[in-house]
C-alpha cells in the first residue's frame, strides 16, 4: 500500500508539473524603480525587518533560555528557508518556517510562541530567510508531505468567493494579462516575507493569501492555519528552482 501511495503521489506531481509554465519570479514583473529598490541593500525597506530579526536571533527570550544563536550560527541557516514548508516528525504534519521558529521557541527555549503576523515573528522569519538569499527553492512534496501537497493543489484550483475565482484563474490561466494597470504575475512566493507598500510593512505569505481571498470576496482562513500551510507548500513547489529573494518589495 505504501508503495502504491508513493507512486500515486509521484504521478500527481508529474501531472501537475505538466500544466505549469516555467517559474517566473514576481520581481521580473516589477517596474524598474521597484526592481531597483528591492535590489538596493541600503534602500530596501524590508531589510529593517531583517535587522530586527538579527537582534532577536541573538537575544535570549528570557534569562533562563538560550538565544537562537546559542544553538545555530547564521551559516547553519543557509538553505533552511528554501526547504520550507516541510514535514515535521515531532508535529506529525507539514509546517512552515514561522511555525518551525515557534516550535523551537516553545520546545527548546521554553518561551511563548510568537503571534502569527506579529512584527517579531515576521522579523525572525525574514532574518532566517535572508540567509538563503539566492538559493533555489527546493521543497519536498513526496512521502509524508504528499497529502499536504495534494490538499494545497486542490485549494489552489478551487473556485471560491462571490467572484467564483481560484488562484489558478489569475496566476496560471491569466498570467501576463493586465488588471488595474498591473501585469498579473504567477503569484510566486520566493520573496516572502515581503515588504508591500500597500501595507507599509513586511508580512508573511499567509497575509498575502488572506488578502487575495478577500479580493475575490471569500472568507480568509486564519493565518497559520493548516489550510494555508498546505497552500503555501503547493505554491512554493510551483516556484521550484527560483532563487530566494527575501525581502522582496511589492506595491
């Protein structure tokens, strides 16, 4: 049965891959000024969150706990963000990078979990992700992650909301067309956490998912929900091979 499940998952991945265009980062759709802003280490506003994350990384959450840096040096974090979301044996489910950070806080540092979308959690995630800058996205969607991948793929293609649209309707079938003066991208997430000018701050992939849900007049899922983690895994897989660009800059 296990061999059959693995083979079925492999076929599912192969069929899904056949329907995709070559991955294209959202930065390639940007106007020259935004593209230059993202590339400038002195002007990219998202780097404020990276620097805050660097401080949190080196600061113990309590007098009795080690700092993150007490167990992991920065070099050890290189490549981590490129692999997440990933199946976690302890949690017995796929978790994303934010959740992995919180699992370390509660399990290793005996500190309370950081609230999803809190500035501290976004900052720590941005700092860890920044260590993988330029590395190719390479998530696993087979084995114990296969069920999560299948759910995420189904969610990506499910039409929702009063506008009756799916993620695929915009970012797969309508990619390259114009909407409100902007080119519709593939919706890749290799730059998250991303600084959005609209939000005047950096935010997670899940905030972007919730914003898209609201845009099609659907009820957003809670940030950190398994539904969004599954969707995040699938969307990351769609961008396999794209370089990590955290923190990206978007309108």
